[in-house]
C-alpha cells in the first residue's frame, strides 16, 4: 500500500472533509467530533483543528446545540484545473481500448435525487432523478480508478448492471440513442477519503489524480457527469502536442490518451 502524505494529521483530516463538502456529501450535517475521531483514528485536538480551518474558510458553521453544518462552496472555487474541452471521437476510442485491458466492478447502480451540485452540472432541477453509478476499474496489478457517474434518469432507463460492467458509459449513451458531441474536462489532485482509500487499496490521505468530465450531446445538452479518482502509480494521462498557426500566432493543440501504467 502507498504511504500517507507527509502532512500533519489535522491537515489530512481537513483535506478529506473539504473534498466531501465540495461534493455535497454532508447535506444532513457533519459527523460529531467523536465520530470523526474514530473514523480518522486521531485525537480530538486534531479534529477540532481541521474543523476550525474549514470554519475559517467559510465552508462550515459550528453552533452549540445545532452541530456542524455545511454553508456551501464559494462560487468559482474548488481547486479545479483549467477546463479542457475535447471532442469525443478519440476519447471514446481510448475508453474502449482501456475497457479491453481492464475489468470493472460495480459498487452501486441506482436512481437517486440530484444534489444541487449534480443538478447544476446536468442543467436539471435539484431533486430530479438521476442514474448514479459507482465503479472500480482494475488491471491485473490491482485497482486503478474509482469512478462515479451521473446520467439523467430519462436517458439511463435501459442501463443494466451487467452493461455497466462490460461497456463504457459513453457506449451505453450511444446505445440509448444519444449522439455524443463534446466534453469539458478538469484535472486536479485529490486526497483519498476512507471509502475511496479502501477500494483503491491506498492509505487514507494518499494523493490521487482527479478527473471531472461533463459530456454534452450534439444539441449541447449535458448527458453525463463523471468524477474519476485514479491511482497515479497505475494510471497516466498523456496529451500529444503539436504546433498550429502562422509564425506570429502559433499555439499548441493536442490529442489526449489515457492508459493504465501497468
């Protein structure tokens, strides 16, 4: 297993909680201090310092008798890298190729009400039904990615658990009659929380490569939102760059590829 990041304990707790807040994971309020102490295996002073940091950033509110609750994520923030827009032809080929070399275990596949974050991404009303799928992709070396996808329920009516284990969701979208168009993708870093660490066989707080991809159809309607967390020791993201334009206005243009590193 990977070694924990060389960070103070309180900062690892802070990073994990911050990511969960960003994903809307504490809609009913944060666990109490005792529960967090047990979850992270740390002392109360460590938990309190992490919560104090979150409160200082305006992400949580701590009130006696009311517990700790999220306030919301400041608009325009989130630590994401610059979005990269891509056409899906090459991406689909890469995903199909990866599917041949890897296997998928479906952890969850169900209809669920859209959180505010999911609704905003898919341009639907909060609470509207979406198909949520959580999967772990692995090679013979072990797990490489923990992937969560959201698709509007009307599109995902025919999705079956077996299909999710054998086909990329982009292919399932095409099978459902969706003509995929473009995608906007962000790449950043995340730390593994307790749940993801277990599934990816890494230590709590380990660094992961985080990919978020919003897929649109040919009519510019969002049809899939993907959150992928990848082990950097088993996965690499490559982009081939070449120059385009005249001598006075040359720019770099690229084509992407993603591959397991083992």
